[in-house]
């Protein structure tokens, strides 16, 4: 109890949804800091990232899960299993839905990406039904959309019977997010906080450093490079002068992909390293010396060590 006799609350809220629904953007918005990487690529979140959001006397530990989709490869299966695992253990579940993609899928002129997103949403709803889980529906990306269209979409999804309530938000601008935060706070069970008040994430710094660099890789070469890349922090040393020396390896699957990451005269890799280092300096609040290596490994997706780094189950 606090001095004002207001009970403290703390618990877990899982953010689930189709790839590219805006989950990482929402987690970053709720925590007020950068916890999950955000790119225009789908499937950029590969492991549950716990961000800590405060709302009055409530502490909400946010589990930002990988996007839920139909898995094809071992990595896909591990990611989807991780997403549902994060939801099962949570005190509240938020199903984030890309409203624009849903309405686009209803339109005959909608894109293939919209239809895939709608199919993934339907899969999530069926899984919620099968497990008996209840969720909060959060319609995202509502900017500039017609209110009657949003209300009709909201009603159609609510009628599936798996939701307790509906919020309409824009994770990018923050519209409606504070109302959602307050609702999640009320759902947290009474109890002591799980983390210090000033802590915003429960992510090993080596993992977060690798994710920051991977974001820069995709931001720079998102057109040329498919999802066949990973970043591993191979060394993280605290130097006597207070700086950090970080060594990372960027893995690609084919020889033809290595020159894409390197760029002409190494300029692309230099840009990736510079942008990642700038963000790491801000994050760690100290000088950072970052050294990047690009390696070709056709079987990096079969590496147990990389799965362990991201907290994913290898044998799924």
C-alpha cells in the first residue's frame, strides 16, 4: 500500500496480433521508450519483449509477442509458439487488429497483404475460441477512416464472442492509447510492483543491442534483403573508461546476400553500424564502440544458440 492507501497493482498484458498490426509501436507508445524494434517489414519481432508501463499505482508488464501467422519453418513454429505462450501466462490479452487491412480485405480491390492479415486475424480468433481465452480488441491504424466503417468492423469482430470490450486507437499517434493503458491498469491484480519504477524493459542488453542493429539492417536493405538475416551479439565488454565495446555478427543465408549488407566499399555496413551505435549510445547513456562482421551461414535458422539468445524454444 502507498502513503495514500491506494493499493499497488502489477501483472502481465500480452499484445497479440497478425504480423505488422503495430504491436511493437503500441508497446513503445505505452512504455514511453523504445523497447521493440519497428520497421516496415513484417515479422521483425522474434521473441517476447517485456516493456514496463506505469499507470498511477499500477505496473503493466507488456509482453510484445511475435506476430501470429501460419508457420512453415522451424523459426516460424518457434515464434508462433512463443506468441501463444506469452498470451497464456498473461493477466490480460490485447488483440491488436490492423483496421485498415481488415477493411481492405473486405474490398475486392484489397491487396494480398490485407487478405493475409485478415486470415491471420481469423486464425487468432479461432485459437481464442478453442482455448476459452478472453481478450480486449484494439482496432489500430484508425487514422482517417470513416467512423461508420470502423463501427461496423468493430461489431463484426465483437460478435465472434472472444472479446470483452473494444478500443479504437492509433499506436503511431497515441490516439486512444491512454484509455487502453487505464483499462489494462485496472485489470492488473493487486500486489507489489515486479520491477523498479524507473525500469522500462526486462530485456538482456545483449539481445536488445542485437535487435537494434537488426532493425538498421532492415531499414537500409529492406528491398533487397528478405528475412534471411539475424544479428548476434558475440561480445559485450565494459571498458575501464566507462565505455562499452560491442561485437556483433550479421548472419545471411547466401553468398549473394553478403555484398548487399556490405554495400559498395562497405558503405552500407558503415551506415548500419553508425545508426546502431548512435541509438546504443542514447540507450546505454555512455560511449559505445561497435564492431560488425557479416557472415554467410545457410543454416543460421537451425542454430540452437540463436534460439536461446532470443528465448525461443528450438524443439517446437
